């Protein structure tokens, strides 16, 4: 598929999506959202892909939502429609069967930050920064930031980030668990690809089930979540990959997973 506002690339088992509006500092418009959702679906449908990486390039990840579009919202119904599109975009990655990584160089702001929060893993380079700047412009983060951020770093850290509305440097972000890996400048994408290559040695359905079990279970009480886990585990025990994986372990050989 041809894209105008993003670029896509397959690198081994990794499907790489690069935000491509450098003149707008990769601001995310509704057209960008459409392309992000389409690319996420394209990656999921490709049986050779084992992970999705979203990046903004070497200089910055994203300045956030396209404020020209946001400023033009005149009615509550328009705002609701706009925000629902943001939520669909984030869920396209959060609910995707493939593991997802945000590879961040430079600044990652508000809407771009909220997109990164919807990805499974965040890898950021030294010198990168993160902010939810909504309080500066009289709004509230509306693409999931008020909900995903406290679930990731705890309510106190999340509130401080949102109250301050100032950039958080990568070192602090790493300390509070906002990012998984802090890497040398210019290496975020490279390290992200290495992670996907490693995951490609694991059973694809295991990764998908793990992802869905964690994300769904976090919305449940513990007893319900454990019941959900039990159901999914009993389901995956019927797969060929489960028989291959355990058989390979007992035979002391490398498993050959097919995704079946």
C-alpha cells in the first residue's frame, strides 16, 4: 500500500512504520491516523512479520496532535468523533497480535507520547524527552494519556508529568519505568530491530496470547483475570506450536515454530 504521511519498511521480521511529516515535526493528523491504522493491519496480516516498530526518524518522534485540526473543532460532536479516532488508532497497536515498540529519538510530545504509551515497549535514546503538554494550552490529554500513563508509572508520577506539562528527560523516564530501555543516541531503531529479531525465535501465538492476556487482565479484578488466563492457556495448549515447543525442549533441540 502507498502511504503519504508515513513510510513503511520490512527489515527481517520487523515491520517498521516511520512518521513522515518532518515539516510539521511529525504532528499526527487524522490522515496520519488513517495511515497508521492501515499499516498496523498490514503488518498483522503479513505472516512473516513478528513485531511492529513505530519511529519518527533520527531527529524527533512527534510533536503531538496536529493542533490546526484540534483548533478547528467547533462542536462537542466533532470533538467526540476526533477523539474516538485517536482511540481507534491507539487500539490498532494495543490490540494488534504483534508485539509493538516505540523507537524514540528526540522529543516525543503529547499525542505522539500517547501513541507511544499504547505500544507494548518503549526504547528511547539518550537526549530524548517526553511530555504531556495539555495543561499549557488549556486542555486535557485525550488520546489515552490520563489512563495509560498512571497504569505504567503510577498515579503520582503521572500526575506530576501532567501537572508540570514540561519535558521529562530520558534518564528520568527510564528511572520511573516510562521507557524500557535507554540506549545511546542514534541507536533506538537498531535496538528495537534486535528485540524483534529475538522475539522471532519465540512462538507467534504465545506472544499474541501473552499480550492480550496482560492488557485485558489489567482491566479485571484478580480472580477474573486468573480465570481469563486459564481459558487462554487451555486454548493455546491445542496448538501445533505448543506441541513443537515442549517436544523441542524435551529433545534438547531448537523449536521450529510455524504460528499454527
